[in-house]
C-alpha cells in the first residue's frame, strides 16, 4: 500500500459503525500502519445516522479532515441507501460494502449510478449465527478488510483476537463468537 486508503462508514447510532472504525484503526496501528479513525455525528442518540472515517497508510498521514472522496464506503444499515447519498465522492476504483440480504443486482439501482465494485454481506445473519444477536460491526469490519485489503487477513485476525482477549478476558464465548463472525464475513465476500 503506497498511498493512504480512505474509508467512510455509514450507520445508525448503536449499530457499531463508530466502534468498527476505531477497531480498524487500532488493529492497523498495531500492525505498524499510520492510522486515523474518528466519528462524525450530531446529537448522540440511538438510531440517528452517523458517519465514521478511517485513513490507513504505510506513511505518516498529514491531512486532518473528514473524508470527502473515499476509496471505500461501508454501509452498516441498508435503510440509509434511501435517505443518504452513500456513494458521494466514492472512487470508482474502490468499492462499497453493504450490510443487506439483497443481491448486488438488487442494490445497484439505489447507488446513484455508481460504477465501482459493489459487495453485499448479510452481517445480521452472520452475527446471529456467531453471537446469537444482531451485532453487525464485526462482520462488516472483516468484510471491509477483505475488500480493501488494507491488512493481511491473518495479521488482521491475530490482532482482532488479541483485542477481543483484552476486552472480553472473562467472556471467552464472546471472543470465540466474534472471531467466528470475522471468519464468516471473510468467506462471504472472499
């Protein structure tokens, strides 16, 4: 990776988009990358649209602003496709990754003529299988890494396991469930 990779996340408060962006920044930093991970939202309330951002690079990052022309866009809540132009500024050399049960062909008409890569992931199904509840952020995080290739898969999974072990030290079932969710998402978009 020679240049900075910029990722914009769209979700709703409480779905974990902000957490996923911060986790990606954390694991990329531990892997030796230069990173930024930050949210943008108005009054914090459950269900309100939020945007989060990542910049990841092998070189120091000197820009400190929102991301207006992302390489990748991640949509954690597909209902936002109908109310927000999630493809605004999105590079056609990049891709959009959408949490949905619908096929790529079904969501393309909602993407304002976007001509780049489109990936769909059923993060709800994955998280229910792996965790027993709808926590879409872990599957969407893995899908983002798989599509963007900002990190090596094995390195990403090792850093995520370490992060989960630290955060959920007394809940091994949560660690195992999250790791399973990551693996399933890699398989789905891989």
